[in-house]
């Protein structure tokens, strides 16, 4: 399956749909202060006995006991003066941290030829990853299907469709699992198609087919909290002698310059005159493994 012009990320979505179709045909305190003790009153003195018996002299009355002065209450200790609180320093407003998507990314986003170079560089960076996963949705002729695609460099591929069909492409060959849940080796080896789309040459071919007038910057966006630049580009490709127009919108990471999302619309390969709409998101996971399901 040779093509004169490749649309890079866009063609990847189109060819995978074709690949699955062809393979299917092949088989979270204070202390208290006590009062002073009062003094005891002195005892009364007795009168002296009379020396004669003359007329009786009234005995001197014993002096009355004087009342003890009221006890002196100890003065309460002077309260300890309270320590003056130090003057609080005026509160300073914490600096405002701007959201990741400030105006700067919009102003600095490359445009024109620099935008094309950014896209091509993102595709090369993606191919340099050890492995990635793509969750894709396709709408074709009124029908919607979903697919999970995994890729491990240099050429291992695994797709799983919502219909239950699975396709595995490894160096040993291509394998398909039908709706009956059984795996079998496919008569059609899809390794060449996967290698053609996910190869450095595909990026170079796209560089020849995309022009400044077909590439534009749409603005900044946030995707899962990550700042993105959004671009749109148009391409045309020949697929088995059929001219196919494709428009793709791609979200590129501002920080790592990797593709994270794509939406596209192209001429339907399986239904002439209809349009195929695709959307997908990428995850980069070096732990993905793809092996032949049967020996």
C-alpha cells in the first residue's frame, strides 16, 4: 500500500481503519496568701486579799480583756505587669501564581513555517518514544466505533476495537481475534503498513506535502492541566489510486512538544462520497508490552 503523499498523524488514523478491515478479511497561678494569726487575749489579774476586816472594800474589778485588733490581712501582691505584645509585622500578600496557560504561550507559539517545523518536530519526538497508547473514536457513514491502539518501537502494534476485534502486529506476523474470541494468524501481514505510517520517512514526506497556507495556529488550550498549542493543517494523499483530502487539528504540548490529541476529517476510504471523522488522545507509557497472542 504505497501513497504519494502522507498526512502524518492524520493518515495514521485513516490507514489503521483500513488495516483492521483488511486483516479481518484475511482471517484515591496564683498562690493563696493566708490571713495573719490573731493574738490571744491576756488573762485577768486577781485582786489582792484585804489585810483588815474593816468595812469591806470592794475588790478591784479585774480589768476587762481588751479586744485583739482585727487581724491584718496581708496585702495582695501587685499583679505582674503583662508583657506588651510585639507589634506584628504587616502581612505581605503572597505572590499570585499564574495558571500554566498564561498569555505568553499564545504570544510565543510558532506560526508559519516555524509552526510546520514544530509539528514535524513533534512527530519525530513521538516516534522517538519507546511506546505510546492512543484512544481513538471514528465516525464513518453514520456509525461510531472506538479503538485503543498501542505501539512499541520499532514495529510492534496492537489495536482493540469496540466490536471485540483485536489486531496484533509483531515481527512474527499479524494476528487477529474475531468476535468469537479466537486468535488466528492473518494471511495479510500488516507490518509493512505500520512501518510505513510510523516511520521517520513518513515525517519527511509530510514535510514535502504541507505548506504554510495549509497550516495555521488556532490558539492555546489546556488538556488535563497541561498547556497546549492547537494547530490545524490540510493535506492530500493518494491511497491506492484514490485522492483523499484530510483536515487535522492537533494539540501539541507546550513543555515537551509531543502530540497529545488530534481531531480529523477526511474522505471516507470505505464509503465513497462520505466523510470519516476521527478523534484521539495519546498517552506515553514506556511499560507497554506487545507479544504474539499465539505461537
